[in-house]
């Protein structure tokens, strides 16, 4: 600043560049945070669903989540791989558990029978269980 309390052009450029960097970084972090939240809620819900199969029916052979794959882009596919094939009823139970986990994380979820759809302002997620 000089004696007349005027801000120099260099100072204004510096502030503008820093503000642009912070805004760009914030947009990237927000996008990745949303994807991480959906992935975490889905995996946790599916893991809880597989555990519940054993707790409520002790004659059931154990099953666990072995793989978790997520594509990139605007329409994101999430594939949950299990350690063994499960019946349609067990698959529905695991998806229901994942649905409840996503709802408790604040997402709007549509259950399509054999898949879940989560739509946010940034992405559309399709969640499926794949056979081993």
C-alpha cells in the first residue's frame, strides 16, 4: 500500500490467484469426498448384510465381501463381489443392508430389485452384486 491507502495491483492479482486455486481445489475435493462416502456406505452395508445372513441363520455357509470395484465418470458402476454364490433372497437382503447404510449416510436410494441407484447432483451410481 502507498500513502493514499490504495491497494497495489500485484496484491489484487495475488489474492485472485490464491482464491482461484482454493476454489478449484475445493471442487475436486468435494467430488472425491462424495464418491468416497458412497463407496464407504455401500461396502459397510454389504459387509453388514453378509454378516447378518450368518447371525440369523446359523446353517448358512459363511459369505463375505471379497471385491469392491468402482468405475469413474458421471455414471458410476459399483460392483460388489462375494466369496460364494448366494440365493436371490440373500442377495436382496445384502442389497437392502447396503440401501439402509446409504440412506443413513444421507443419500437418496432407489431399489430396483437386483440393483440400487443413487443419484446426486454430481453423479449417478448403480450398485450391483456380482457372482464369483
